[in-house]
C-alpha cells in the first residue's frame, strides 16, 4: 500500500540516491536538489508520482522521473524500478 507522496529526503534515501537520510538533507540544504525544475528548500517537501527530480551525480547531474513511491529502502533493483532516468 504505497502512498501518493513522500518527503523528498526520505525518497532519495529509499531510492538509494543518497547513502543516508542526513546526507540527503544536506544536499537539499545546500540547494543541489530540484523538483520539477524548482530548487527544493526544505527536506519536508513531498514528491509525487510523475515528478522530475534532479540532483548532482559525480561531475554531472542525474535527472529522474518518479514512477512509483517506494515503501522502504529495499535492494537496488527494487529502488531502480521506481524511477526512469531522463
């Protein structure tokens, strides 16, 4: 029973795009995360199905489209099934 939205800090952690929730919160605080092209200012902002999320990855950036909301931080294959890279 997955919800329709999830806090973005928790989402990044569940999707294995951040090693911990506190690191996800730090990325957000530094202004590196965008939701639908708008800089995320608070970790409590909720991401919904179909949203586009952009964050730094190595020397570039990773842009994803959210396909489903994960219930937990599961294996990498389960996490990757929840989004498409764009």
